[in-house]
């Protein structure tokens, strides 16, 4: 999947989650541990969101693509972000959102891991 398609899926996801009441904090945050696709607020909770764009579920859904290794990288990147922004006391969670590129449907998995 091309970078442009991935960025478009992330933008669509940010718009969708904003319509569901979340507030965008940051996009595409990079650090030595990896990248955080979206960071949003859900009330007082900081939400780290992994976006997975799919044309079909033939090879598994978005959650299946977030392996244990990927989860560990996301946790380390989130810890870096929190420390870097001096937010060590912020309540947090990790969500996964699958964007179906054919139907423009979203599958939002809260507290995915």
C-alpha cells in the first residue's frame, strides 16, 4: 500500500473519530521506537490509535495485523511521547481502527491491547 493511501486513510480516520467526539492531538509522530499514527483525546484519556487500511478482510482484519511485536513498539513509542511531553500521569489507551478502502467503513476497536 502506498504512503499516500496510508496518509489518506489516517486523515479519514481522524475525521471519523472527531465526529465520534475525540479531539485530534497529533498525527504521524515519529521517534526511534516507531510511529504513532494518531494521538487523540477522549475526554481526559489520551488515545494512541493505530490505523490499518484494508481493501478486504481476506488476509485478516486490522487487529490481526497488530502483532505482539507491533504492540510492543507502539507501547514504547507511547512511553516516549508521554515522557517527551511530560504527561506521565495521563490516563491512556490503545485503539485500532480498520479503514475499508472499498466501502469507506470503519471498524473501531477500543482498548485493543
